[in-house]
């Protein structure tokens, strides 16, 4: 029985070539891994006597066999070299098409080994996690990884191409490799404690990991198949998996709860449609509206006000403090500004229908004061059916939006008040739609001059709506 | 706002995007210092939802002026908002990449100001990564509906893949749920990319030094189950996209519990199983020679949720079985339930050398329990008797799996 200690694929290849040339059959050879060779250790080539005839060109193998053998060579199983030699033997002795027979027992074993190596190599490409350290003012990236097989040399060239302009090292228990932006250097395996133990960026990575996860789908088995638990200790993101799973049901419940809240829009609070709709019936129904949270804190819903045959409809943002108490739109300080502007423009307020985009007052409390707070898009969206019902009741042809909230809700989400103020635009309600400053905006301006300029613009815009009719 | 807060919001907003592929780009760009695109894409991690993390998948911003009813970022949703700067995205990508967390970047965005402005910002990110950072990794940009062709062409110079989301399977669905998006505009954007890819390919065929243009091609995504559109329509749309627009992939995304979903949408999500069946059918269309009308046979024009579409087809076409694995041509082998395209290739190789018995078939990657009723091997196959049995479906139907049930339960609660 001949015995050989094989270090790597090239080693095996030269031994196998010699053995095959000398027609030594697989049963008479034993291949050993370096650590099991013990006393009978033979340096790979020394046992072959030079006096024996050797003719390296005497046989050929398919290219695919070499690729297969090289990959199988990275496998950890000690019997791989013997198995490879047996397949080489059969391939070159009457079974030239053996490689095609994936179901042959020897081939099947080789293919399984090849698959294990490829998978391990792929997982190494995926699961190596570099940690940045600074040494002598230079950045170095160090990883410790535990591969299942001896795939480091298979994969190191890939990393040298990918991280060409970085100094990096991958440490494993078997062997390690470093890249200095010019060449790969291999050195002995090391313990994990030799590698850096943290990297500040890992928290940010975990933030990403936690948030890209969709808690509505939990497939732990699928995750563990692709990311085996034995690799978890070197993957920083896995430390938060438990917490993510604990939080998942609550996150889903939250997603569902919030979406149900929004399922309720004002449409659900409209008067019974079997009877004819009128403005008084609408203003009666709105008192029951619970489509958003605003009803909880406001005194009452403030419905629109004006004659049913009004030709002009003016829409503000939402009732203010005083409107909320009195239950009528534009009766506070902003209402005064509006009245003044309407009068200047020659419009009789009693002939105009005045209402708001959102019908409840939204505010923050500051001591005894209630400070206006802008309604959010969800509240606007939930309340819109009220305006649409009002509009449908009226015979108006002109729509004036005061301020950005009304303009974006009623004209288009991309409407820009600064640029498009005072221009006729077509909305889904009427081609005669125009947007201008909100009176409260004018009131909040810091200087008298600014207030005068904006006031003049507001009046001019309002005047436009009567002049062109 | 801190980068980590933005990342939390803008990754969360991107989690409904189904695509994560990072393959098919071919050779790494010349002159790259960090990053490669060689070989197949790598999944660097997996989240507990079973999905892979290959790319840093984020939105540049989730502010949006559009109001698409199925989308969590629509203007009328009260989701928390954030916006990254171009440099923040570039830095995150590079730093994550250097630690081998990712294959590259998948950048999408809500629409701010106008489509062209938004698209410019996306292009700027890709351009900075390529030119300033000499980044050679994978970049997937989502094109913004309504952005000019010129900007899309620029994006294609820096990106490996571009995608234009078709969003919903039919134009009628689009009108209903995404009124600001326009089906013909979406298709013309796809056309534009296809034409450009063909031009560049033509140039390089004639030996001209053609620049790279989306070497990994284009893909799209559609939301499934937000409207009553049946699977047949969905698959027809997909099939047309593959054939006429030459798309690399069509992604199906089950309309899943999205916070603040809208009243116009069905209150219940379709089971994830439906999404899975659509992917299986998609595969059969692309690699197994099936046609849409063969796969969808039920009266409701939907795929069977309980069994995979190939098995369903075989049950409806028993007269075409059993198939002799040692004699039948490739096209027929591809139609055997439980046997995949790779196994078919292996069978064709092996049978040139020796004939296949049951034990041989079992050694290949075959779902023998399903396949056994449909094949003839060189030895006696008792399983084939089942083919005549009226209980064939019950006998071979996979037992309901714990996981599937879990998913479905979670979703039907919604």
C-alpha cells in the first residue's frame, strides 16, 4: 500500500498523474491529510522512484474533471483525494463519459462535495464582515470568518478584485490572508480573539437590518436555511433578531390598527342617501363625524356658511379658536381681514359661500391659549368628502382657495402657492379655480409693510374673480 | 435629523419593494477602485421575513407629491418623513460596501418638486458613486414616472439596472388607484430604455466603443391583490413585458399590510401564497415553454393556491402522461411535475450513457413524491398506477405547511 500526504490540489494532481501513468490502481493507494499521516508521512513526490517509466501525455481527461477536482480539493473530508483518484482511474479506463453520469455513486459523492464547497465559498463571499481599524494613520479592514471547508484560497482572489483599493485581511482558524493593494499574502490560522471586536458602523447596519424587515411576514426557517446559525456569531446584525421577532406582532398590530383608523373617512358619516341631500342635513350629520381624531378636542365641527345659490365658494384651511366656539367659519380675526378684503374687492360676503378644508379646529394648548396647528394630510383627506358634498349642493362656478392647505387639497398635491397664486387654474370642481393668501398668513407677517403688500395681492386676486365673470 | 433616524425611516419605506437582485451585470466597470459586479449576485444577509439583503435598499426621500392609494408614501399618508442628501447616500453605500455588508445600492424615491428634479437627484447619487468614489459595485435606480428621457439615459450610463414600475397589472387598475400615473407613459419609459439598450448593443456589435448602459437590463414590479384583477391578466401583462419590452424580471408584490392603507383598497391582503404561485407561473412561462392560457384554467381565471401551477397543469392534462424519462424530448421532460430545468439537463446527459432507474432519479434534485405518478423509468415504477386514480390530487398534494399557514393567517387577520 502506497501512502501520500496531500496538501492541496496541485499536490494531488502531480501525485495522481504519476500514479496513473504507472498504472497503479486506486485500491493500492492511500491518500492522507497532513494531520493524519503520522509516522508514515511521505513527502508527496519522494516515494515515486525516478527509474519507473512515466509518461505524462499518455492520458487526457475532460477539462470539467479538473474544475471539479479542484473544487473537491477544497473540501474538508479526508477521503476526497482517494475518491478523486478512483474517478480519474475509471475515467481513463473504459469509462470516458463517467462525468456525465451524475447518478453514479462515486460521481454523486463528488458532486455533493463540489456543491458543499461552492456553497461554502459563496457563503464566505456573503458573510465575511470587515471591521475598520486605523493603524499608523491608515485604514485596515479585518474580518474573522469560520468557513466549513478550506475555501479561503478559492475566494481570496475574488476579494482582492472587489476591494482592490483597501488594505484588508481575512482570518480563519485554518489559514489567513492579507491584501496590501498589490498582492495576497497567506499566513497561519488564528483565533477569533486576534480580530477586532467591534466597528462603530455596525449600529447603523443593524438599524438598516431592523427596518428593511417586514414584520408582517415571518419566515424564520427560510432565514436559517440561507443564513445558518453557525455563522451568526460573526454577523453583527444577528444580535437583534430576537428583539425584532419579539417586536414583530406589536409592529403588525400597529400597522393594522393605524390603517383601520384611516379606513374611516367622512364618507362613513354622510346622511342617509335614500333621502334628498341638503345643506342643513349635511351640517346636521357633520356633528357626528369621527373620521379623524380632531373631533376629540374641538368644541364642534364648523360647517360652511352662505346662500345655497352662491356663485363663489371660498375655502380656508380650518376653523380657528373663535370659529370653534361660535360654530361659524371666518368670524375671528382672520374673518375680519377677509371681510375687509372682500369689501375692497367689491364682493358682498352675504352672497358668498364660505367654508374650510378641514371642519374641526386643530390646536396645541399653551396655558390657556389654544394655538392653531396645521392639519396633516390624513386629516385633510379624511375630511374632504364634506367639502365635496357641500360643493355638490351649490350652484357655484368659482372656487377660491385661501392658503396652501386648501390649494393642495382641492387643486393638486403639487400646487405651489408662491408661484401660482392669483392665476386661474382648472380643478376637478371647476375651471374657474384660483388660490390666494390666507388672511391668517397676512396677520402673522411681522411688519406692516409686508402685511400691506400681501393684503393688496389678496384684494387684487379676489377682484379678479368678479371682474372676469 | 441624524443619519440613523433617516435610515430607519427610509429603509422602512423601501421594505415593500420586492426586487433585490444584484446579478446579470457582467464584467466590472473599468477603472473601479472599490466594488465588482462579476458573477452572480450575493445575498449578504437574511431578515426574519426570509428575504435576502443584497443591496442597500432605500429611498432618497419618502416625501411625495403623488397620491397612489396603495403606497405608504403617498401625500395623504401621515407616515414619518425624511430626506437623505446625495452625499449621505453615497457615504452610506461606500461604508457599508467596504465592510462587505452589501453588493451595492438600490435607490428609489418619492417624488419631490417634480419628476425631473427627483430623477436628477438619483442620477447625481449614481454619478458621484461612479466618478468620485470609483465605485464598481451594483447600482439599481428606479426611474421616476414622468422624468425626461434624457435623464433616464443619463441614469442608464451609471446604473447596472433601471426599473420602471408598472405598479398595477392593468390600465384600469392604475386609473383607479394611481390616478397621477399614466400607463402609456410607463410603457414609453420602458420603450426608451429598451431602445437605448439595443442601440448600444448594436454599436458594440459593429465594433464601436460603446459605453455601458444598464448592463443588467430593466425590471419592473407590480402590486398584486390591491384590485380584483385575476392572475390570468397579471400573467398576460408579465408575458407581454418579457416579450415586447425585453424585461429581465417582473416582480410581484403581494399588497401587504401597509400602515395607513386607504379605504379604497380591499381590507384583506391576498395570501402570500398567491405571490408565490405567480412567481412559479412566471418561471414556467420563461423557462419551461408554457403559455398563459395553459396555466390558468380555473373559471375564476386565477391560479390554484393549493398546488403549484405545473402540477395543476399536469392534473388537467393526464392524457399527456406518463412520460418516459429515457426517451421523451426535452420539452416534454420540462412538463413533468417535480422535475426542474436543471434536472432535465442532467437527465439528458445521463441517458446518453446509461438508462435511468428510479434510484437514479431520486439521486437528482427531484420531488419524487410528485413526479412518481407521471414518469416511466427503465425499471418498474409502481407510482405510475396513481395516474389513473381519481384521488391523484389528494395523493400527491403537499401537506399544508406550518409556515404557509402562519403567513396566510397573519395576512387574513388584516
